């Protein structure tokens, strides 16, 4: 998928300008065959307007409190073969370099299941995907469907024959006391 990021800003006189117009390459990792990630925007503090169009620096894949992320994820069909013949240690190190902290949220005994301290807003752009919650309850989502996820334990599965493309906005959040 060709993904383009257009960023607006302001010039010295306060006039609106196109500050950046660039292609965002997919991040494809050996450990996740068929998956593609497009990190579109994010930050680790209360946002300010970067009038020069520069992307804020982030320390981890998932945002901390006050942080935010905007991305696309391509989820391959379940029929995509798992990686074979790879150096698992090297592949995990590649994921950690590219998407710091992601693997630390994944549950080794329940592949794909994870929980984050984020509010996630997702929209399915193409294909279909199943959202499964910790109790096994599932919903099939198709293009145009949206999800607002409030720090729930979940996983994504693509039962279809085509990749699913999802737009994701995550906001670091506090869990309610209780």
C-alpha cells in the first residue's frame, strides 16, 4: 500500500502552509510475515503544533500517559504461513529496535493477546478482521466499521483471504481506580 503523509503548519507570519508531503514506507518485520505497519504520527507529551512539519520523537510503540500515536496496520490472513527458518533472537531484536516495547505487551501463552494503557480508536479501511476479547467474545469487522477500545485485553485475527488495513489512533490513558 502506498501511504502518503501530508502535514500542515504555519509560516513565520502565521499563514497556513503545507509543511511536509512525503511517502511513509511500511515497516515489515521478519517475525510478523504479511503484517505491515505505517507509523504516521505520534508524540510522548501534550501535543504542540510542529509548524515545520517535523514528526515528534517517540520512545516506544505504545504511548505513555499524555502520548499519542497514529498509524496504519495491515493484518495478513490467518492462512499466512508463520515464519520458518529464522533466527528468532535476531528477529525479536529487530522488532524491539523498530517497535520498542511491542513484544513486552504480547502474551507468550496466548499469541496476539495484549493489553495496553491506551484508548484506541480504529477504523477498518479494507478487508475484514476479528476483534477477540479476553473472554473469547468476538466481533467481525469490515471496511467502514470502527472500534473504541478502552484498555481492554484483546487480539486481532484476519479470517479472510485478503489483508485487512486498519487506521489506528492511540492515546495514553490512566486506568480507573477500582
